[in-house]
C-alpha cells in the first residue's frame, strides 16, 4: 500500500512538473510574440517617408 502511494505521488509530481514546464513555455512564447509585434509596430510607425517635392 505504501509503495503504491509513493508511486502515485511520484507520478503526480512528474505530471505537474511537465504541465508547469509546458505552461511556462507557452507564456514565454506569448510574451515574445507580443514584444515582437510591439517592436514591428513601433518600427513601422516611425518610418520617415522622403518628401516627394524634394529633387534627388
């Protein structure tokens, strides 16, 4: 009985650790995507177009 409880507790702990690692990776990817989107948006918003009236 005690050995079965130990095995069950170990399996639960390993399952939780795997779930936590997956969640952390997903959260990290979400932050990375948001940061990239914000950077691209800022880059696009700050582009200076040449004045069409100025000769080359």
